[in-house]
């Protein structure tokens, strides 16, 4: 009898490992150490963003900042007349994990020709302040690493998560 071939993609495996690390072992069982990431294929240097320190939400060094979505587009997205073709949920992730998941998700969506996506950051008001991801994700979307992918972004409508989510318009793929 042969073992079935593993059909998980690398991004799915990383996401699964993030979830699996939060599981508690059954009573009387030893915890299994799960590596955070699987050995990845080397990524060409032009695809790897210069992360520096994703935890620091500093302003971009250049004056070019992503523009907010225009009102007609924002209205169509909120009413469901423009389709949201993808969504990613960053709840409960560390800043580093959220940054890499967001970058890989947006990179795949852009390569697939997706135009509008929803990024769920959560409101993060557990200690009385704004959530860390709620503050930093819009700053990340304005950095040079995301600039080739992101055209504009804005807070989502209440029915899509309100201030705990962002609409992101991706740039068109140049042929």
C-alpha cells in the first residue's frame, strides 16, 4: 500500500502550521513540535520584499502613497455590485506572520488577475486601543514592497467588517 501524495500547497501548509501550533494536546499526550514553515523553494530576489521590521509602522520614505478608493467604487463594493474576488483573514496572527501571509496572498491574487480583495484585520480593541494589525496593515500597503501590487485601499463597509477590514484594489496585470 502506498502513501497518498501530499496535495497541500506551500502557502496552505504554512497557514495550517500556524493553526496547528495553537492546538492543545489531549490529556495524557505529549505535545508534538510542529515547525512553523516547511522548507521552501528559494524565491528569486526580485519577489522578496525588504521587510526590515514589519512591526514598526513608519511612513514610507517616498511621497507616493496609495490613494483611497473613489466614492463610486467604494459604494459599489459596499452594496455588492462589484465582486470581492478574494479575502484573507489576519485575525490572531503575529505581525511577521500577517505580513508574509498578506504579501503572498496579494502576490497570488495579482498574478491571478483578481481586482478587488477584502483584508480582514480585526478591530483589536482588547486593551482599550486600536489593534496592531488594524493600524499597521494600511501602512504596509503603502510601502514599496506592496506598491507594484496595490492600486488603492480603504476601510470596508459595515456589512464587510467595517473598520476591522479593508477593501484593496489590485493593479491590473501588464501583459
